[in-house]
């Protein structure tokens, strides 16, 4: 998902399985059509071989349902616009960096996309308090302590007033 293929001469990009169709694979763009292609062929045929003499059409085996024919026509229209450039090699671009080059840092940061950062973690975990106190403060910060009002919302037994502050 993080790698897109940019077609040059078509010698390295696999026609049926690589992400060269505007960031999509053939299985995502035309799933019913893709199911009619034998897996052995789908994993080997390059874009250059598939476009030469439209050999990708001969890869289609099996039942030609209406949905398969519709997807076939969509793929035909898309493939007709592809022009191979003999002197330009194919490129695989890493989507998670500006320059398109892979870095382990960008891959590592992708694991945390959408997560929230917790600022005061150092004040909680790096203090000289006992571990059980640190853990309790951590739960308090994340609103996970089973206080009387929280127990009441879940119809669980709870004291009417706080035993510490009355």
C-alpha cells in the first residue's frame, strides 16, 4: 500500500498485481476480471509483455459474466492510454516520503499515524514514586479510575459519598 509503481519501459512492473493503475492494483480496479486470470500468469506478466500485442487479453480465462465484460472495457480504456518509454526504467515510489525514497524512519512513523501523543508521560513514569502509584496516576490521567460516578453510570455498587473526603 505504501509503494506506487511509475511505468517507464514496463520491464519490472507486474501488470496484474503491482500498483501502477493510479495507485491501484488490477485486483482493486477490476476484481471480477482479475479472478478470471490464472494466478501463475498474474504474478509473472510485466506491463511491457502485457501491452505487447495486447497479450493481457489472452490471459483472461473462465466465465465472462456481464460484470467481467464491464471491467474488461474499463481496463481496455485505461490501458490504451499507457505509453511505454523505452529509455526510461520503471520506478517504485515510496508514498510516505516527499522524495519517494524508502527510509526506515518513515516506515516506523507510519505505525503511529492517527495515534495520539501523550505529553506528561515523563512526569508520571520517570518519578521516584512506587510503580503502583505511577500506574494509578496513569489511569487517572486517562479517566480509567472506577470512581463513584462512573460506577453509578454502570449501575454497579458504589458508596454514596467518597470515604476520603466525605
